[in-house]
């Protein structure tokens, strides 16, 4: 990741606040592609052996191609010093970063319904922006997992049957984000809603895993008073993931070359 991605977010919000209507921010300075090996177009080349012409060695040349980089991501605006949330919007579907980051930087700064829009340059100068690229998705339960993250102190449940707990509790508060789809018990066929928390959110709030799951259910719009918590979680489908993060303050943005 590059801090230039964060600087693009500042460019976009600054142009929106201070520029004339329809102002276009400067183009981003980070690379918009990743190199990969194109396997379907591999070419096999046969070259004679140094010792005999009767036998050949086969070499495979795989052309290197360039593709735009796509990823699920979130853009977060927060105060520079206290890291108090000011807006956060993202996508769980892979999006092209160039163009996508600019779009979501503006949405997070002006369209997060939990906060009034950022409309003042003086406030923008007190903010930092954080970009989280999401990766390493694993649907729970993880088959043949070498490590389990289930901790009975976090689970806070008297049920000794651990089989269902691997569906929602097998993640780490320090490492993983969690996305959960909730279904109405007992048949798991009526979708109730879904929600996600990025890595570090639950830890910052001081929540246990059980408290995090309860908060996710409320965030998803589930009327938790209608269901026994254990039965609701037994019907849930959870995915854990990790993130790579870049952050920049306004001071760093202004000081860039």
C-alpha cells in the first residue's frame, strides 16, 4: 500500500469543499496496476540439450501482464490526534482502487448518515484518513485449521458443545474483522440482515466476542429481543478477514513532495 492513496482522498475532499462546482482533483500518483503471470498464454520452448541433440529440455515462458488492482476496501475519516470516528464507508465487493477510493472518500466524508458532512477546511485540517484493504477471507468454520481462536472467556456460554461455536467464535479480536449474515432460527432460510466490523473495532471498544456479535446483530437490524442469542448465532454465517492499512494526517498530506 502507498500513502499516496490517502493523499488522493484528501485531494478529493479538499476539491469538494474548497473548489468551484464540478472541480476535478489532481490525478492520483500511485500505480493502478499489479503485475501477474498470464498462465493461459504460456508458451513452451524446446531447446536442445548441451550433451546430445537426441533429448531436449522444455522451458515454459509465461508472459507478464498488467491488470488494474481491485480489492474490497473501507475509507475512514477520523480526528488526527484522538482517532475519533468522523465517517466510514466502504465496499465488501472488489473494486478498482483508482476511482473507487476517490468515490468512497467523498462518501465517507459527506454521506455517512451517522455524522454531518465535512464542509469546512478548518475541520478537514484536523482530520486523518485511513484506508483499509480487506483480504484473507475465510468462511467459518475453517476446515483443517491449524489454530483455533475460540476462548471460553470470550464465548461466555455454558454449552459444552463446541461444534457450533466454530461458526461464529473462531476469530481473533486483535487480528480479524468479522462479517456476519443473520438468519431466523430455527431453519436458517429467512435472511434477517448482515453487518461487519473492521479489524480492531471490537478491541478498541473493549468488547468480548459475544458482545461484538450482539452489536453486529443490532447493526444488521435484527430484533435480538425476539430470539435466544445462542439459537440466533447457531443459524448465523460468519466470515473472518484481515486488512492492510495506510493512514495519513492532513499535516502529512500538506508536507508531501
